[in-house]
C-alpha cells in the first residue's frame, strides 16, 4: 500500500513538473486589419506579404481598403490567410445588410462585427435598448438566412452604471444568445475600470472573439468616453493589463478567435514584440 502511495505521489509530481513550461498561448493569434491600416491602404500585396512573414494566418477586416471583396479574398488566398471576421459600421449593418452579407460571404468570414452603437454623450438606457432591438433583429437575419454570426465589439462607453451593473450587462442579457455574440476588446473593458477576466468568467459563453491589446502604464482608468490616444496601445506585457490571467479565463470560456490589435503609430516595432511576448508565456 505504501509503495502504491509513493508511486502515485511521484506520478503527480512528475505531472505537475511536466506542466511547467507548457505554453500558455500555444497558437498564433489572428490580426485586426486596423493595425496595419496605413500600410494596407498604400500597398496591400506587400503589406500582406509582411503580415504572412510574421506568421499570421487569420485576420479580421474592417475595411476593404479600396478593393472588392473578391479581390481581397484572392490576395488572402495567395498567402494562405483567412478572413474569419468582417467588421462593418452600424449604419451599413442596418441599411446595407445585403451588401454586407455578400462581402462577408465572398471573404469567407464566419462573423459580421460591429464596434460601437449610436449615442450622444454618455450612453443612455434608451440608446442601449434601441441597439439591442437592432442587434436581435439583424442577428436573426444573418444567422437564419445566411448562416453568419453577428458579434458586437464593445468600445468602453457601454460600461455606464445601470442598476447593479452596467449598460454592457444590460446589452448582453437583453440580446438573444441565438443571434448575438460578442467580441471582447480587453483594453476597452480595462480602461473604463472593468476587469476583462471577470467579464469572461461571467459572459464567456457569449464571447466568440478577443482583441488582444495592452494599455500604457500611467494612463488613468475610469474613462468611459470610448477614446484614448492611439499611442496608449503598447507592446503586450509592457502595460497595465494582466494578460496571463485573461488568457486563462479566455481558454476556460472557449474563445474561438484571438486577434492582436495595435492602434499605435509604432506597429512595425511593437507587433513582432507582442508576438514574442505571447510565445514566451508559460503555465
């Protein structure tokens, strides 16, 4: 009996030791096209070559950069890059739904994404209610008629206090899970004073994608404006956000797509460093 216990103990110790050094983020993140917006608009083929060289195989596009969807798809196919998410404006979602669908389908995207909703000043309950109704209606059309999933990307201003939580809580709970999913931008949750890990623990089943970003040290939190200077985006792991804890929560939540986004003017330097940081993380 003692021998068995000793063996079981040794197996447990060896198992724990084997886990040390295991990559925390074993895959390659996707990339948000906005990161390279200034380059894609000038020379898309060369920029896509650079993106491929960095190891990216999945992208989220929020612009066609002057190309047709078919032209963009051809350029991506030549480089073995997929477009899994297609971002559009709120207005286009509502008023150019057929065009949005056709572009998303041509690109091979699974998701149609909107970042933000109409509001004047601080987001109000009435504005949130209007958006919820639009999302439920259009999300149903996208899913049932075209097999696409609608995802909403929060932008910080949704965290206005409401009852015991925020208007973001209201939006999540009032949208139909069958037709409306979410993309959590961790910077736009952290900057207003929220904890992305807590959000993932609470609403992870509603989230399909994550924007990986970091906020410059010293930038004060509590900003619900939905805006911050673009160079407040810094290399992952060098800012204020606890990336390892968030990545663990995202894995538990079953997040399908991780997109690296860097809105700064230093992407040529920062993006490779952010990739190296992700690869350096171990459990």
